[in-house]
């Protein structure tokens, strides 16, 4: 499991990488890092990181070719920071975030 300090470090790596490409075009906040386990793989329950990137700005300006390559941009930085879990980023519009956040909180409460 990742402690809060490491989750913050992951969020900062993602935020800095996004700022290199989209500075001034978008506000990315919050960036939530949620440790998860892949239950659908080979049965070993492989840990990974759900990264929910909430953005405020024109979705049409989110370059899909660039965003689809985000994993390969952040993965080396994560490994360098000591984070081995595979990242799984998702972009969420700011207007959609409150509903999704409530859903994630309910799911988290059920799993504890």
C-alpha cells in the first residue's frame, strides 16, 4: 500500500508532466491516486494505481495522442521515485468529479 506521502509524490509527478504540455490551457486539480488491485488478470491480484486526473478546460484541447502516451511519460519518473505499481490514469471533467468522488468514497467505505 502507498502511504499519503508517496501518493502525493505520484500526484505531483503527474501534475508536473501535464504542466509541461498543457501549461495555461487546463487546471488539473485534484489528482487522486488510488491504490487498487487487478482482480481480472491471472488471479494473482496485481497491484496498480488508479490515477484520477480532474481537469477544468475545453476537453477538445486535450490532445488524445499525447494523453494516451501519459503512462510512458510518467512510468520512468515513478520508478525513479520508488513506485513500482503500474499507473492507470483517467481524465475526468470537473463537472463529473463530484458524482464520481462520492461513488469512489462509497466503494472505499464498503471495502473497509
